[in-house]
């Protein structure tokens, strides 16, 4: 199964890119600085039947955050 990590995916363009990849069969990790917002985005997608998705807290400007997301 193909997978993708989309940064800034809890809204706007990132959210729509995630939706498009999910519709194409990808497993998508939604990267978001605020985990709560990422979880809300996951719930929106799941309510549309797009279930191969998981939220990951990620701030691409923070090295520790990147390492933690990688270990996830």
C-alpha cells in the first residue's frame, strides 16, 4: 500500500491533497502542528468514508517534532 505524509493537512490545500490521495487508495498521515486540529480533520475524512488516515503532530520548523513524527 502506498502511503503519504502531508504537512499542513488539517485545512485548505493540504486537506484537499490528503482527500485526493485517500480516494486513490493511499494511507495518509495528516501532519499538523496542532494535534487536536489534525484529529478533527481525520474525523471529517472518516465521516466521508475515507478511513486510511491518521493524524501526526508535526512542526516542520522544529527538529524534535520531526524526529518524533518519524518515530510515530
